[in-house]
C-alpha cells in the first residue's frame, strides 16, 4: 500500500520536517545537562522531540572563542558516543550556533566545529544573516571545512533573521537550497529600530499595557513574513524565545499563538523547563489525533476518493491537512492510534 505522505503531499513530501523545539545553551554545565535531557527524552518518547543547539555566539567568552569551539566539539562527540553506549534507536540531534559571517571568529568556528564534528551535526545555525550573499558565504566556508573532514552530505543551515533588511529579503533567503529553517531574532529586531519600537515588544505576557510581541505591528509583520517565506519554500519557520522563562503560562500562551495564529511549526527554548510546555502547545490534542486517524482510515478505505465524514465532505485537500496533524503528533511524541503506527 502506498504511503499517505507520498499520495497526499506530492511535491510537499520533500518539505523539511524538524522537531518542534530547538533548545539553546552555551554554558558548559547547561550544555551537558541539555544533552543528557535529550537522551532521556529520546528514551521516553521513542523519537527525538527537540534539538540541542550548542551556542558559540553568546556562549563563548570574548577572547575564548577557540577554546569554546573545541569544548563544543568534545561535547558533540561525548553525546553521540553515549547514545551508542545506551543503544538509543534514535540518534541525538545536536547543532551549533556559530558566530555571524562577518565576525572575526566565524571561519575559525566553522573550521573547528565542522572539521571536527560535522558528520555528527544535524545542522549549523548562522546568526545575523542579512542577505542571500551571507548564506552563500556560509555555504562556501562550511563546505570548505566539510571536504577535508570527509563529510559527503551537505550540512544543512539554519539562519537567524534579526533586522528589518533581513526580513525584507526573507523569501529570497528561504529559497536557498541549503537553508532548512529560518528563526526570528526578536530582541535584535526590536533594538535595531533605534528606540522606535518600545521594549514591551520583546515581551510575551498577554496582559502588558503596551504592545507586546504578538500585537506590535512591526513585529507581527516580521513574523508573518518569515512564516510565509518558509511555507512557500518548504522550509521550517522557527519562533523566537520567550525571555520570561519562569512564567510557564506566558510561554504556553506564546507557543499557542505562534503556532495557531502565525504559522510557526518550531520554537526556541532557553531553559529546560520550557521544553515540555512547547511540545504540549505545538502538539495536536488527543481528540484531534483520533479524528485525524479516523478520517485517514476512511480515506484509505475509499482509495482517497471523497468521503462523507461527521456530516462533512472531505477530499484530498482536507486529507492532506489531517495527515499533517498525524505527522505533527509523531514529531511531538504523542500516542499514535494503533491503526496509524505502521506509517511511522
């Protein structure tokens, strides 16, 4: 029997699928804890429900960039070796955020990290990307480091857009074949406006008197541009951090709005306590999963012809939507209905 993904998604079947949470840490103790938590949750869910991105841009002390990059390589090796020792069926997904392409440490970061552990990375995050030219420069430097290291598959790039000019070029950047995901750098975006946007626009709290990140027009426009650019090109839009990391309700509110109103399918975490709330907020409900499974079964029985389901007419357009609900359920480690397990 043909797989629903191939039947329903067509050209979209090649679209990028990533864990819905991307967890950042840059201090050694926190990087180690993040990697340990990832291994534990792989065992719990049977899939990798979040990426760990080890941070060189904000994590490396000034003057200590090389030492930090070497530490990151050692941690990547340790994580992959431990996964093999534990016989994890799913390999850890570990990435690194390097310095921007115009930073003096960029090439050294890439040479050390990609040259030393590129084959063990899921992607490389490039911050402060302003244009396609920045992406192409990153590709050249990364590929130059990959060759001597014996890495045959091109390393995917994730990029961080943090300025009005970058947002203006989002569609062109998303179209680059090496770009897998675009993230939004909220705080740099707000501060790049020279005080024209209030600091409340960095906040996720829904009860703020001043416009927050989900109500300020400039921030809304930037988010929508990124989400639209990614979906138009089969890439993954990744939502920015929630800095109120101890406020679980603010995080849940932000994750739900980012997913359901702004079209983001992935979100950053900067504290371990944010990971599970992000998974829950971006996961479909148990009721939605059961409904999607029942409709998919009915569609399969009808050989994908239109069917009447719960008093509504459904065809391949809606089948596609409900199949994607099931894919998102799998990505977030939800319990899959028995009839659908064979597809995953």
